[in-house]
C-alpha cells in the first residue's frame, strides 16, 4: 500500500526566510510519480511539480526547489526567500501508473500549512 | 498548464434537494476525472474515479446512489448529490487527468477550484 507522510503539520516563518517542507513516501512499485500541490486559502489546488521515479535530478523553478532522494524515499520542497503569497497548505502526493483499478490515483499526505509572516 | 473549471463555486440548498456539480477540462481531453471531498483542515478524500463512457468506480464507504457521477464526454464530468442532508455539507473538488498531449504534464491531475456545498 502507498503512503505519504508530511510530518510537519504547521510551519511559520518570517518573510525572506528559507523553508523546507518534508515529504516521505512508501510504495512497493519501482515506477511511480511524485507531486507537490499548493492550496491557498481560496481552496483551489495548484499543481507545482511532477517527478518520475526514474528521474532523481533535483529541480529548481524560481524560488522553488525540490530534492528527490530514492535512497531515503523523500521528496522535499524548499522555498527560498519566502513571501507572504507563499502562505498556503502544501500537499505532497504519490501515484502509480495505471494498473487496472489504480488509474493514476493520488495518495496525498496530510498537508503542511505554511504561514509566512511579514 | 492545463485548466479545469468547476461550477458552481458555492451552493446553499435545503435538506432533501439534489445538487449537481460540473467539472470541465477546458484545454485538454480527460478520459479520467476524479471527485474528492475535503473537510476543514484535512487532506483530500477520494470519493470516486470517473472514466469517460463507463461507470464510475467508488471508494469504499461512498454511497454510489447518493453521489451520482456521470462522465458523458471527454471534457465533462458531473457529480449529483441526491437528497442532500446537512452532513453532506463539505468542499467538493474535482480533478482531471491530463495525458500530456497538450500543455499539461503527462499523467498529472489538474484540479478545479472546488465547490462549497452547504445544506440547511
């Protein structure tokens, strides 16, 4: 069975600080996808990144960066120089390729609420 | 990226009435759509997987006669909450799986903005 753990329930940082959101996953499959989504107070989930299990390269997109390490089953997300607009709930998720009933269903972590204080 | 719309964004109804929520993929075709329910300060709970042209697959504990799902086209799925009761009040979110033929990332779920349902 798949499982995603986001141990940090809530994090508060002062604006311009760097912050890392942790994500640890469990799966028996060798092929899978990892995702991060952002849910601002408005409620809509915004897609941030998808990572294939075969691609362990870290990725940077502006102030966002992701560190994928299969050895520790982790997919951590770092925001550099945080801003108030980064305040949201961030979800890490895992999906497996189509396997009949699976159909790329997402297994979500419980989310980490990030508050950036001005 | 891929865009998914959801309508209505909020609805208030009386107990016993039925409410229909629409989910549309605007710039890609989605053979698979998903319906979630989210309680305050909690993660998303998958209710059902909707495949175009076939019956939806419901998660354990979700009443299929209560939550009717129709996925009649490659861009539209609907969720109807039948005979709604106050305990059905929640935030309902749909998503559509982009297969990667357009601007979205392959095999990625893109989410609608959600529908807040309040049953009086």
